């Protein structure tokens, strides 16, 4: 049997071992974190050095108005204020390059989630619906929903400082943004009505407007729904699947860290995309995989020659707003006025001229 002195010695001799194990583990963890930062820094540096020698698309860095004019079409920019104080931007192509008629029927084109008017023009006249309609004699208006790159202002609130600025979902887009767009266009053009073309989230916004503010339906001649959506039922995007299955946890995380705007233009992720997304770079396939995680895998719909141009404006809306829209629409019971559709159609800039307008 061990006497009292031996037991005491054993107890004291065991403490340094436990302490040594703890410090070794901490050092290993610190080394791992350090290795990650070092590898990330090296990767960014190599990407920067390599891609600086690679030519990007000549239109990278242009805004919506500039790229419209670069394609030799007339362009206008209009700013409107909604009933709840959000300042939105409308881009206009009043007529075509060949067709100079200024009395065309107005057409309002609105984009989907994480998109802006940019997504209706950046692929050029041969592929984008906006230019195709302008050549057919229509007066084309391109809207930008609240919280996106070109509609990131408010009459009172500062989006960089006031968290209440971001307190909205697609519901507010439907009852405030869409009516504001329609009011301005019909008044400015002295027309009684217009055509409405919505892609994905914009179809949901229109349906909400039609239910909550049905008087505006008299001002819409035709509603055309591209990839109509009203709830996240079976998304192909891995990111959307993750968000829809982990809503409460993500909401708690965002609230805890006081995040209001993610994927803001110029932040670490969008800057990273701009660095690796170059059609002439060895990192082109890596860029494509990042985009597929967000939108789903479809190589046929990914024009590799446009990678640098696409990444220069994508994503164009903050992810917090997008997540709230997803959370709002995950279940069919989220809004009683919605017609529930979950179809798949081409994107705004790879579609034929629509008949029936």
C-alpha cells in the first residue's frame, strides 16, 4: 500500500503532465490557425500576381448606365422614393439602336435575388432581353430593389449605420417597391399602363402587390413570369438548401454578431471572387464552382468567356436580405396571397424575344 507521502508525490508529479498536454494542444491549435492564415495569404498573393498578367473582359468596372451606352444604346437614370423612404434607382433604355421610336409601350424588367438591373444588360444586345425589347420598339425600364447595389439609399436611414434599414423582406418589395416603380413610369411616360417582366424573386413581389394592392393590377397590361417562385421548395443550389434547413441557427448567428449586410461590394468575399474569376486564369474553374454553390450546377448556362464581367457585379445584393426573403418563403403558408410555383426558366440575359408583349 502507498503511504500518505507517496500518494502526495504522485499527485504532484501528475500535474505537470496534464499541464504539458494542455499547452501542447494549444500550441498545435495555434499552429493550425496560423497555417490557415499563411496559406490563405499565399493563395491570394499568387492569385493577384498571376491574374494581373491576364486580360479581363473590357467592360469590367462599368456600371449599368455605362455598359448600356458602351453597347451604343441610349440610357437614362431615374431615382424614386418609396412610401417608406427607400430611394430606388431605375435605368431606362428609351428606344433601340436601330429603332428610334420614342412612343413605345413601357416595359418594366425586375431581377431576382442577389441581382440588379445589371443582370439584364451585361451579356450584350444579342443575349439580353432589355436590348431585344428596345429593338422591337418598347420603352425599357430596369428596376433595382431596395438593399441592392444601385438602390442602397434611404431618405433618413444610413445603411452602414442603421440596422433598421435592413428590416425588410420581399413583402416590402411587393407593397412598396413595385408600386413606386409603376407610379413613376406611367407618370413619366404619360401612359396608362405597362408590361411587367419579373425574374424569380420579382415574380413573388408582383404576386404580393397584386394581393395587397390590387388597384395596381389595372396598370399592368401583361405580367410575364420568368422562373416564377414563391417559396423555396426544392432548390438546386447547395447554398439555398443549407440556408433553408438551418434558418434559426443562421438567424441567431447573424443577430449575435450584429450582421446586417453580407456580400457587400468590396468586402473580402466579393473581392476574392473578383480576383479568381478571370476567364483567362488557371483559377477559372475554381470561380465557377463558387458560383455553382450559390445557384446550382449547370455548365451549359455558364458562359466562361464572361467570368470576370459577371463577378464584377455579383452578388449584387446583401445576403442578409436574401436570407430573410428565403426564410419568409420557405413554407407555403408564409403568405396566403401567393400562387405557389417552382419552375425553372433561363436567366434574364439568355432568353429569346418574348412573344405576346
